[in-house]
C-alpha cells in the first residue's frame, strides 16, 4: 500500500513521525513524505521514503499562497498516487483534504493543536474555523490529541463525532527518552523547551523568574528552543539577548539532541496557553523528570497535580512562580518520586506504540474494505467513508 505522510516541514516528519514512517516501511508499505524541502528531506529518503517537495507559507493566511499550496498538493497526490493520506498540522489538514476530494483519496487527519485559531476571535480565526468545517466533511478519520480539542470542534459543529478518535500526541519512543540515575543539581535547574512565541507562556516564565530572583532563590533558569521572530507571535532575538544580559536566563539555542539538556535539568516547565499534547513534556516525563505546566487543554493531560508535577494557572506569572518555588523546595526523595511517576505515566499513556497501533488498525480496516471491493469488482473509493 502507498501511504503519504504530509506535514509542514520535513524536520517535523523526521523528528516526530519517524517511528510511524519506519513502522510502515517495515510492514512493506511504500511511504511518501510530502513537505517543504529542508536539511531533513534527505534523511527521509535515506530511510526509504519517497520525497515530494512542496512550498508552504507556515505563518499567516494569504489566500493566494494557501490556494497555491492546495494546488501543489493536488498535483503531488495525483502524481504519487497514494492509497491513503495521513495529514498533520493545520494547513495540511485543511488544504490537503480539499486537494484530495477530486481524486477520491482516503484521508486521515491529525489535529496536533489548535494554534491561535481558538485563542483569538478575529477574522483569520473565523475563516480558519469555516475551512475546518468545510474540509473535515470530506475527511475519513480525524484524530485529536486531547479530549478538550475534540469537544471544542464538536461544540462549534466543525466535525461529525463518528469520524473522530483520540491519540496521545505523537507519542514518544521510550527507548530514546529513558530515565537516568537521579541526581539533584547543586544549583537547581529549571528548563523550558519551546518555540519562543508568546503563546508558549514565555513572558510568564520570565516574570516568574524575576519574582524568584527577588526572593533570593538560588536556581538556574534555562530556555531551549527556536527564536521565531514573527511580528505578532514571536519573541525577538534582541529581547532574548536582553534577558540573558539581565542575568535572568541561559539561552541554550536549538538542538536535535534535546535529551542531553533534559538529562541535566531538575524540572521541565511549559506555561503554554494551549497545546495538542506537548512533545517537550512527554520527552521530559520519559526521562523521569517532574513537570510544571498550565492547567489547560493538552498540557493538563501530562501532569497529575502533586504526583508527577504541578499545574499552574494560565497567564499567571505569580502562580507559576509559586509552583516553581514549591518544586525547588522539595526534598530529594519527593523530587525523585515525582520523576518516577512521570515515567510511569508516559509508559501507560504516551508510548509511541499506542499511536502507531491506531494508524495500523486503520490501514488494516482499509485493506479489508479494498479486498471486499475487489471481490465485488468495484474499484472505486467512496467519497466519504467512516473507519
């Protein structure tokens, strides 16, 4: 079977969906990677995937450029002729589904997070919701990464419940993110891993650090992540450097080897405003680290408050500071126990194998449907089917 995996970057496919792609290849399927070309595109080819480049403007909503992206996907779908298309993130979900309609392709979408669509009530948000509603009428299956996002789509009448299902984010490979022997740092170290945009709670993290510094807390505060200088959403490089110069944070840049930084941290923090299921927290939990995150959709699924970390109020720097101070004051035995609880939670709920099994089940169902159609000498694929 020919299976297309469509995402907004080749980096994203390689880092977050590599396990799924490798599973499909090992099962004898042909995997078609469709994304903008970057340095990770060649890695996908080396794995054994076919690669088809497309151009995508990830930021903004320019109608002409979005239409061109949809046109590119139509051309690629027609040329590569996949039997099933697996799409992830907002624009592939919407425009990939629309592009697949005239080709009558089986489409499986994954809502990895809502971005700013449901955080704002502006024209762009209204258009995005309308496009979701139109395109998802033609999807065969739509996975959500948390119950809150699923319910929000149902409440806004953007999707039919019968085609929905839940998956625990992208899942994590437990063999890659594994616990190390517990050792508390001499200087307690907090680590935030995120793209540097305001919706990740970066300003709340900075203000919480200022509060803790004033209290005389002897701790390190680190940030690891890409500086995204979008004029509306991103923190500027100059601002990050100003925080470094002020002595508030250590900026660690970006890396493909995040585990080495998680290993050296005592606690991982993510005060985000909304998430699908944050990969950074899952990776940290997999390495038996306690967590602090906001009590909002996506984030709260990763933490049992008081067991493997603390939940704080969203957009509340004072409450975040209190939870960070509470974590700092824990004795070694309690801190170690929280980390162990994180690992147990990830093993039970967020193993990458759980996600892969969901997709494997769909492929098996599709194969059965196709075999039945062949027996009936009817090779056409229904425009809309529920799996």
